[in-house]
């Protein structure tokens, strides 16, 4: 457990009573925000249901917030692991099948952002919102500044003083 990377001090668990039984729930961010086990059948079905609902409502883009923490892998930091990238790729494929683009927020080393940028439509770091990148179209929104047109540009910008 000491290898697990998290944005808050302490262990990532919160005691919760469900049906009269006390259980420890994984809570990466706050005790009120229980993590979804996206690799479990119920977790995957929950995400699928959300994507279906959004597609039915004609939503054109979905945002994965703090996706670097999505997969818990024993013996690792559980942050931006190979399994995380595989999840992002699967999620993006499904969202695109439903006609939605994927925007990923991740506060990580720029090389991770570049790798994600190659899998999704847009990626940004909340600390650097103008470093917004897209594979298919230039980003020109005020929030993202002039944006990057490719993962290669994001690599270049990260090295530019």
C-alpha cells in the first residue's frame, strides 16, 4: 500500500456501512467520492450505462477526470500504469462508437500526457490548461489558448521555456 500514489496524505480507504455491514471503500480523493472498480463487471456496466445515456442525449464529448487513478494494480503506484492506458484506449473506442470525443484531464509528467494524447481526442493538465492537445482538430477555445495540433507539438511545447 505504501507504493500507491495519491494526491492526499494517508491511506486511500474510508469506512462505510452498507446494509448494516462496515466495509472499507477505496476513496482516492475524498471520503465522499468512492472510486469505481472499472475492471469489475458492475463497474464496467455502470460506465457503459453512463456512455449510453450521454449518447442518447446527443452529448458530443465526454471528459475523463483524474483518469490516471482509474486502475488499481497490486504492487504498483496504481497511477498511470500500462493498465490505465489500456482502459483509456478501451473507453475511448467505446465512446467513439457512440459518436463522442474523449477529453482527458491528467496531472502527470508530460510524457504521459503525450501518450494519452495519441489515444484520445484531447488531453489537458488542470495546472496548465492552455496545453490542450487534439489529434483530429486544432483546439482554439479560450480555455485552451491556441492549443497544440499534435502530440509532437505538446512534446515541443513542454521543452520550450
